[in-house]
C-alpha cells in the first residue's frame, strides 16, 4: 500500500473519530444537563409538597408563593410561615424524597426568625455509607429575611446526577476503547510498514554488496582461464590477489549478517576478562591509518583515563571501537579529522569519538541504532553497508551494562559517547 493511500485513510479515519468523539461529548453534556434539570425539578416539587403538607396540617389557609429558592447547585431554602419541628419535618422530607425516588444523602437546617438563628441541623444518610463522616458541609446561608425557613443541602448531588448517566458513561468508555484500539492499530500498521521498508532496503543493499565482489571474482576467473596468462606471472598474481581480496570481503559480509542474526539469541555468551581499552583503541587506529591517508585524514588521541582497564569481552569491545572509527572515516570527506578521547568518571570509563563528517539530521538521529536502518541518501550510494553497525554497537554496549549517546548536526560531524562500568555486576 502506498504511503499516500495510508495517509488518506488515516486522515479520513481521524476525521471520523473526531466527529464521533465530539458528538459523544455533546450528547453526554446534554444528558447531564437534562438529568440535572430533572433532579432539580423533582427536589423542588418534593420541597413544595412538604411545604403544602405542613400548611395543611396546621390548617393554615395562607399560601407561600414560590417557597423554594435554590441558593446554590446543592442548597435549597424553603420559606414557611410557622415554627417547625425537626422530627416531623424529617419524616415529611423522607416520604417525599422516597416517593420521587431521590436517593441522596442530605442535611437539613431549621431557621427561627424569633431567635434569628439556626435552631437545628441534622445529616440524613439514606444508605449505609462508610464515607458519610466525610460528607461536604453545607455552605453558610443568608437568613436575614423575616420569616421561618428550613434549608436542605445535598452534598452528593453531583454524584447523583452522574449516577443517572450510566448508559452514557458505558457508551463513552466503549468509544474510548475503540479510539485507543484504532490508534494502536494505526501505530502497528505504520511500524510494520517502516520495518518492511527497512528490510527491503537491507535486502537491496545486501544484494548490491554481494553482487559487486561476485562480479569481480567472475571477471578475474575468466581472465585466469585464458591460457596465455601463464606467461604473465605479474598479471596472474594481480588477479589472484583480486580474487583473494574479494573472497575475504564476501566472507566478512556474510559473517557480519550471521553475527547480527545470532546477536540476540541465548547462545550469545560474552567472555569477560580484564582488557586494556587504550590498547584496543591504538590497534583500531593503526588499522584505519591506510584509509585515512587516502583522505588526507588524521586521528588525534586524547587517552586521559586514569584507569583504562575494563571487565569486557575483548572481541566485542574491539568490534565496537572498530565500527565507530570505521563510520567516522566513511562519513567524512577529504581532510577527515577524528578525535578519540577517554576519561575516568567515578566508576565509569567514558569513550568519546568525534568526527567532522556529514553529520546526521534530528529526524534520523533517533533511528540510527535501529536494526537495518541507514540514513537516506537518495540515489547516492557512495557509502557501503547494511545498516547493522550501530545496532551492533548499541546492543553490545548494553550487553556490557554500558550506554551510548550521540550528538550530531548536519555538516558539522557527530560525537558518540560510550559509558562503561569498570567492573561488571555479578
């Protein structure tokens, strides 16, 4: 599937899900508002019924216009014309709330205008609630008007409204799971596509890398089959040397691929012993000098670590250093300048390798340690490789309980920093 097609699918699916989520949020909001309105109406009507029953019981023919006033989202104040008795008021409230299916904890208070004070307050718990002692307290209320009042405060009113939205909460949870699953599926698809592209690049690179020495060996072999070449010993020696060198090149490439294939297997065992990192660096630099001379390049050593001994696998540690130096040389132009330094820092030994090469962009920097990954260079293939070197370096550094980091900027080179513990944990 083409990248453009995937982008269109992702864009359309994203728009669809944004629309669904927006619609869900809208209707959940409307459902909440409706539930809050219905509960407010039920409470208001219940309190009006309580007022009417109190007036009827007292055979009071007077009426109180709009006796219920909602002072805050959770507090209702009710006007009444006479003194109230707590037990009688509570029984009426319980009966009316039960009839209206209002199953909320509440606190009621009675205000007496003769004493200009709240004369009674009680919290009513409708069900066993271990958290009842932590219920929110009623806010202060302005009782300055003349008359008798009682107030009802619902500390769990918001929870009661939300409890009525169980269907909407369930549907929202399902929608959220669908969105998460969709996002995860897209992430997996993109990851698999990227891995597929990387593997295809690896196969193409490997085919090219193997085809070149095979072609060279084939041409050299044809030349050696010429009967007249036996009379030209120097020419014979040259072509034999070409075959030897290309055969060694093929062998190294195959071994590198096989090494990567078994890198993460349980069979990969490290043979730790005391090794001298400075000596490994000097040997690696010596083997690199021939290529550097061809580029008029130099290597500056600043081996300042006071303790250069490590508990490490000598073969893999040598490969780590060789890979980094090889990259520094390959990705540097004419006049390559490579700096290698070491430093003792606490119980760690730091190795830094800096070059003045082409550098790496920020987008590619986070992928350079991935298996098979190579920084895209368009149609330019002047640097050979399978994209395995830095993956190997990171994997084996971690196998030594170390770490690796990189700083780079296009056109200004790169700096690789490795940190190794000087003693391996048992």
